[in-house]
């Protein structure tokens, strides 16, 4: 039986990989293994998938690298798996030092941290041991990117799954020789990669498997029930998923506006107050206290205890800066208004890629609401758009 190795980091990347890996394993097309990097490991383990870690590949000759890894992780505080962190940091740093020299490696790591790593030699070593027939990664840099480079050198075909828009990652994913196929969210992302130099046959619109659960028909039923229970039928229901805005972009130093979210929320309060058929749902982030809301009952705190998929099927319009909840609302059929001005805006150009119905400055929010809250929700397919089987079909071409 053919072997497929998935390599992924945590958060949204592992959530994109798990449904595909499970479906592929259940199909009987291939034997599946997942190299779960950092926080991906517990998610892979919970899904019942065969899990590989960096520490599984440690062997004779790695003693110096592990010693260096222990030094590096000592400054990181408490870790869930110190042995894994020591192996990851140690092997990656040892490769950086071997390529750039001790002084340059130290300078790069001091400046960039783990972003300085591109462990191609290490990933080539892993691939030689695992001997997969196909490699599948997401759009993360570092080990995922390095594994694709290593696979190309070893003659192993690779597939890259892109979670969102690849605005930053286009620097490497846009190269014609980076993976045999790239699976993307929508036609806008496909056009973006084609303009960057990919060939038409290399980029496939599949959607993101991490969002498949949103389209379960049960969620639409629960959304209609939410509207009925709360008396929202016949009203214009808006969702604001709160988010923080930093004073400085954490990666490139661009100055931000920490007061921007509060200004948007005040505008939303004012607009809802002037439109008696409108309801505003405010969804605080996990661990964030609920904001003070105006009296009158038409502003509702829909906290983390409200199931998000049902809520997204219940509301008519989502307003966001750059929250992924906006994209999820779009996929569920809600209209989407993006407010411009976030320090993270360049990585989430929602209107450019056909996701947001409008992208406006704060001063234009009321006008956008006047327009788009009068539009009906978009019709979305509850089954045909499922991304997982589309991605599996792409993988099957190589098995």
C-alpha cells in the first residue's frame, strides 16, 4: 500500500489536515502518518491518527544538537513536551549553524527566532526514513516548506494545502516547482497564484477542509431555531466578533491603532440604535470579558457558549476587521463587511479575494450596513462544497 506523510504545524493548519488524513486512511487508498509539529501533536493524537514527532528521529550523532536544543528551550518557560521541543529546536538550529556558521546563525536566531529556520537537510533525513510515496503539507513556513524542498530533491511528489489567501506565502508557493499541486480556498486565490507564475493545472480550487463542519445541515437548522427563539425573524441581525488590535505589528513593526475595535463597536451601537429593525450580536474572544452594552435589548452578547456554526447561520451580516469568523460567516451564507485600518489587513484582503461584500473605512461603516443588511443571505450548498473529498481526489491522482 502507498504511504502518505502529512507534515503540519498547529492551529488552523492541523485542523485542515486532520479531516483529509482521516478520510484518506478510511478510504483504504494509502497508509497515513502525520508529522505533527509543536501544538499540532495533541490534535493529531486526539483524532486517532498515527503521529510522528521530531524526537522520533533522534539518533547517534545528535548529542550536540540536543544539548543546544536544551539551552534554547530553557528560555521558553513551561513546555508540554520538553523532549520534543529540544529535538525540534536543536536539530533546526544545528542545521542553521552548519549552513551559515556559528556567528551568523546566532545573529539570525537573535533577530528572527524560529523564523530563521528552514531545515531542508533535516526534513530530507526524515523523508528518507519514512519513505512516503506522497507528501502533503499546508502553507506554513519552516519545516513544512523545508519538507517540500527536500521532497523535490528526493523525487517525492508533494501537495500543498493553502488555508486562506497565501498573501505572504506566495513568495515560495507561487514558484512553479513548489509542490506538484496546490489546493486553494476559492477562485480568487487560484487567480492570485496563477498571476504569480503557477500553471493552470497546478492549482485546484477545493476549499479549506477545516471549514467543512460549518456546512453540516444541522447548523442551518439550529441557526433558524436561534432566530426563532430570540425573536429575530424579520430583523436585520449583525454579528461583531471582537478582536484586539496591537499598537505595533508583531512581525514587521507597522504601527497599529489599539482603539480601532472600540471605535467600530461604538459605530455599530449607534447604527443599531437608529434602526429599530436591527439586532447586534457581540461575540467576545475566549477569555475576554463581555463589553458594556446599551440598554434596550437589541444588542446581545453572544459569548463562547453560543455554538458558532449555528450563530453564523442565524445572522444576516458579519462585520469584522480581520477575524477568521468573517470568512466563516461568508462560507455560511452571511453578508460580510470588512472595516479597513487593521495592522493585519494586508494578510486578510477579504474583498480582494471575493469574500467580503464591502471593505470600507470606519467612516463608511454605516453606509455599508445600510446597503448590505438589506441584501438577503447568499445561498450556499450544504454538501457539494465540502472540501475534504475534493482534496482527497487530488491526492488520489498520485496514489
